């Protein structure tokens, strides 16, 4: 169990580092696209990369969050508790009963990607629309920002569904059935057999 706990701690550290890198990547791309350029031309295509970089980091953070959730649920439901691990096991069971703090991280990632994507949309938007369509750089900004917004929502929707599936499997472990949601049941938790 000690190996799983250290893996959880390492995964959480990696996730925190990724969130910091998201800020660095956005600042570098934004600075290169808007402020650092002295040639007079506007490299709008660099702005187009910001939403996709944000979604990429969000997807990696969501993946790491799911790994932590799986390991944490397993540890909280594990019956192979030694005397040395008993206090830590009780703490994990206690934590499981509390609302998840990782939602705040997910909200911060989602909101930051959403806002940055909307800023890129606004940078590319021109009225009348014919002006925007005639400028490929503006159109690319508008479309990449919209794509980043939609992809970000998709990542976190997928994440939420996976968390629900992990919790459902854990609840089934409590009731004595190891099954969880399966593609055959449409992602729904199978009924617990009465026996």
C-alpha cells in the first residue's frame, strides 16, 4: 500500500507542475503573438495555438486526476490493511466521505481554458463577418478559439463521467459485487444481484 500512496503523491505533484506549465505556455505564446514581436507584423497564428495548448494540458491533468481517484478509491476500499496502515486507511475512508477538493482544480482549469479560448475568439472576431472571413488569420483565431472552448467542455465532461464510473465501481465493492459500469450496459452500473 505504501507504493500506491507514494504513486498518488507523485501523480499529484506532476498534476500541479502541469498546471504551472499551462501558465508558462500561454504566457509564452501570448507574448510571442502580441507583445514581443518588433517586426510590425502580427503573428496571429501563434494565438491559434493557445486554446489547443490549454486543452492538451487540461486533458493531461484530467488523466492524472483519474489515476489518483482510482488509486484513492482502491485504497479506501482495500481489505488488505496491515496494522501499520490502519490509521492511513481510516483517513482515506474519512476523505472519501468528504466532498472532493479536486473539483476546484478542475474548475480552475476549465474556466481558464474557456476564458482564454474566448479571448482568442474575440481577437479574431470582426463585424461584419465578411471582414473576418476575408482575413485568414482572423478566421483561424476565431475558429481555434471556438474549437478550444468546445474541446475543453468535452474533456471535462468525459472526466466527470469517468469519475462517476470509478465511484460506482467503488460503491459496488462496498456492496460485495466487483462489477462496474460496462459498455454493454450503456455505462450504467449493473444491478446488484440479490441472493
